[in-house]
C-alpha cells in the first residue's frame, strides 16, 4: 500500500521517538546495573530523608519490564525502625520483598521519585507505649530552616500494593489492640491541593479489633473483603471512608468511617446490614456484650446499624450505638419464645452523656414491642434494661387474653383454666440476676372475669371467679373476688405485703391476708386443703426448674395465708352452723385456727386448733361447747366414732371443754380410734333412749322400770380419750329410772371394762325430796348391785355381776 508523503513523515517520526525511548530505557538499565550501589544509596537516602528513624534495604534488583515505562526496583529484606527502637524493640516494618517504581524522567535529572511501592511477606507493627510515644513518629516532618526546600516528608506514592502482610496496632497507653492480615491490597492514590484521594481494594481478615483489651475484641477472626474510597484532607487531619460494601465474616455490610490522623485521633465508624441473623451480629461485638446478647436469639434476619465513636488515644471504651428493626420475628429467651415479635431496639453504652462509656452506663431500649408469649398477646410501648453490670429492667406491659390460653404458661397439672378473660396493664421495674427478675416493683391492674379454674394438686374446682389485682409498689391488693365452688359462694379481698420481692426471693415468707365472707360455705368442697398436696409433673421434672409454673408451684406450696373468715351458713357433712367466725392461718406445714366461734345445734362452739398436714393429717383441738343439742351434736360429728352410742340414743343440752388430738384422712374423715385427750362435759335435761348396754342391764335387774327412756339430772363427767380407749372417771348418774355410779374403760375395739354400781332403790320414791344432803343419804339405801361390763369372746360387751376390787 502506498502512503502519502505526510503520513510517511509522521510514521517515521513516531518510529524514531519509540526507538529513542527504547535506547534511553536500555541506557538507564545499563546505568542502573552498572551503578547499583549508587542507585540503592539514592533510593535509601530518598526514603530516609522523609523519616526520623532508619530504613535499611538488604538487596536491590532491577525489574525493568514490570514497571515500564518506569524503572522498577526489587528491594529485599527491608527493615523500617523509628529512632527509639533500642528502647521498645518494636520494628515498624519488616518486609521480605518490596517493589519500588521510580519516575524515569526524574532519574534522568538525577533525582529519585518513587511512584509505586508493592510490599510482600511483611509485618507492620504500629506500637504506642504506656507514655504515649508511638513508633509512627518516624513519619513526622523534619524541621527545616529553608522554606524553599519544600519541607521534606515521605514520598508521594501513586500506587501501593500489599501481599501477605500482617498489620498490628498496639496501644499500651489506651489498652487498644488491632490485628489484621492483608492477603491482597491494591491502592491507587491521586493528589490534590487539599490532600489526596485513594481507591483501595482489600482481601484479608480481622484477627483482633479491641477498642479496650479488658473488654475483648470486636470482629475477631473474621474475613474482610471489599473496597474503600478514601479522602484525606490535610488541613482537617481526617481520613474519610465513603460508604462502601465490605464483607465481614461472609456477611455483607455497608461501612463508612472518619478517622483522625496526626494530632487528631478521633474516629467515627458506621456499620449497616439490612439482612443479618442476630447470632452472627452478636458475635461481631466484644465478648462482654456478646455473652449477654447470646442469651437471646431471633430466628429471622434483622436490619441492624452500629455506630462506633471514640478516640484512638483514649483509654476508655468508644461510644457504641446499635439499632435494630425487628418485624414478624421469633424471639427466643431463657424464659420461652416470643412469636409475632416486632420492636425497634437500641443498645447504647453511654446512656448518661455525662458519664463514661461502660457496661454500667449501658442501656438496651425497646420501643413498640409487641408479640405473643405462651399464647398470650402483649404490647410494651417502651421497655429498657439499664446498667449491664447490675441490670435493671423497667417498662410497661399490656395484655388482653382468654384465661384458657394460660395453658401455654401454666402447666395443666397445676392450674387448669376452662373459661374467663383477663386484662393486664402494669408498669414494672426489677433487678435482673442470672437473667431472672428479682426485687421487682410493679404498678398497675390485673382484672380477671368469669374464670373457671381447677387447682389440680388438691382437686379443687372454682367457677365464675372475678378478681381485681392492684399492684402498688411492693404490695399486692386483691379485691372484688367472687368465687364459686359447687354450692359454696365466697367473697374475698386481701393483700400481700412486699409480694413481688418475696415471690422471687423467699416465697415461704409471703403472707396473704384475706378477708373472707360467705353466705354459705360447704367445707367438704375444700377438703383438698387438709390432705397432702400432690406434686405436679412440672415440679417432678428437674429440667423444668426455674420456669413460671415452678415459681407458682413454690408460691402455692410455701406461702402463708392469714384469713379472717366470716360465714353465715357453714356445712360439713352432717355438721351445720351459723354465724361462723375464725382467724385461720394456712402454711406449707398445716392449718392453724384461732378464736373460731359459731352457732350450732342451738348452742355455741369456740375452737382453737391446728392441723399438721401429711398423708394422714394430725389435728389438735381446744374446744369449748356451750348448751348445744346433744342429739344434733353427736349426729354432726358421726357419733365421734362410737359404735354403740348413737345420736338417736341421746337428748338434752350438752356443754363441754375438750382438749384433744387426732387424725383426719385425705377425704376429710375422722380416722376412727385416733383421738387422744381430755373431755369434760355437762348434760342438762338429758335423756338416754334405747341405749342397748343399759336396756340389757334393765332387763336383768329392773324388769319393771322403763329403761328405754331414762331422764338425767345435771349429768357431769370427765373422759380421758387414748386412741380406742376412753377412761371414764368416777361419775354419778342420777336418772328417772335408776341411779348409777360408773367408772372404768370403754374401748372402741377390745378392752372395755366398766364398773357400774346400781342402787336398787327406785329414785321415784325420793322425787319429792329437795334437800341435797338427804337425797345423798337415801341414794344408796337398800341393796346396791355391783355390775361389770366387759368384752366377751365374740367381741360384744357383756354385763355380769361383779364390782371393782378394792386395791
């Protein structure tokens, strides 16, 4: 192809220029190879000119083609140390190899201008001692009196690459330690009038990032992969990192930062991630924070931001401000899971701006917290945990739910709810010890309406319960309780002093003060309280220890109840009384009754006693009975276990003082032959009707007298009850049919031995005599029959002649 003349001229010119450059480059190569020592000395001098320390280079080789058109030098065994190295023995830079690109034109002029440094297989160690001196002082500008000289400084680089470089920044004064491993770093630097700008691509790992070595490291042993766009303003003295993507430990973050250099050491780091799991985010923080956060978890990823603000030269922790947005998530806690969970969370380690950044000044604040816990929906407008050294929880809590949904919170083998609704609106404040609430203070109301509940351990059923619980500081006020169980109706109100504190710390010291009024009460429906309390399955399983059911179990088992009981009509089996009043104390060991009074069978009863609970409960009774109908009285108490004497055999009015003990089974029945104690009694206008032992004697001794209907006159006696045997102290019986003197032992089993002296004189003959002394003389005139009642071989009581032998 034939070219125009002007084209051939241009082509020849370009070719000539290229040849000139090649010859010049070859000339430079020849010069460097023949003047290695001089060039190495110039490079070393150029680098040393900008530092206050020493730079040594072990070996230099030229690599022309790698840096064309620049001249490239390969430096080996590069060591950079500050002037105080002999004092602290910390080398700033140790590099196995460094590639240095030199400006070719500057070299022609006899100057050394380094445009690129590539460092491989190196260790960079930035060290600050306890007095604040740093080996980075090596880069401080040298003082000069010649203003025209330009002031020196480290050479302006255009490109920096690092390959297999370990980086450490150890500040002993502020207890800060940063360690990174750079697998590959490629930085391009452009200079301007204000400073410079750089684009940096990084692949490496963060081994330690401890803002306070006493607290541990952030982002420990996590991979780093991303880009940084950095702007340096020399007047401001800050490095600004524009927001860019950085992968940390495989998680995708957006990072922005502002770091002070030179005289300023302040920094601000902003980290964002819109899709990260709670557990992975928590593990990026220091161990003192991670340990607490890992007690909780969120199943679905969350959006989180973290701001770190501090000073590299400050000994304290940096400000840590973390925000998180949680939507439709599942929160797992030591106490159970919260589903449908939504809230905005903030962690801040400088809650009080006037105080330092510490765990004690830290706060976790949750706003618009809503969710469902154990089938119970709730809302908390604001909840906080303050002071992570000694945590305090406070906030508000609102919930409305059906009582049957409590099955998710309270085991069905403790309390079983089948009906009713509840509303809760309270504010709370409590200490947190081992992630459990302690010393709580609750203010607010809990309202329960139309609830049906079974207290399973004692098989007690209650219906249509309505309750208002009012929490006032330490106390719990309980009002407007309407309780129905079978045929019983109970209206109650009460209070517990220091309730919540004792609930969590010492439930056996809880005393529930009740005022109980009832138009009618059937005690048989509450006999479950007299028997032993059955353990729930939750109490049996060791792995359930510490949950809400266990706390309630312990409350029911250990707390005390002090009742002021007022009952219009009281029923228990055959027993019926009116106007019953009693002070009753229920504890985990038994039931104690004080000043109990009631009207029964036309008379009154005053009772003090106790019941010690076990499989067969033991009772102790101190009773005063005044003028009760003896027939109704015996009928009400099942004839006190007697088989021969029944209520239908008795008439009259009975008064007594008794101090006895005995046993009651789980069904509330008196255990036969278990009674022990002393009974004094007085019967007025008494009658004995169709009493078999007496009619048996009458048929034998008084066939002509009416022994089936015997009237008594002021019968008094004393009985010692010892199990199945009753000791009858000497007692005179003056009746319409005959007079008797009785003493001996009556046994509910075997061992009956009663001595009866019966004057045969007919009492009707002395009916008109009113003088007591005269009656006493006439009483034993005539024949006196001495009889003995004792067991026969068939177990029945037989009466035969034979009086008591004189001792």
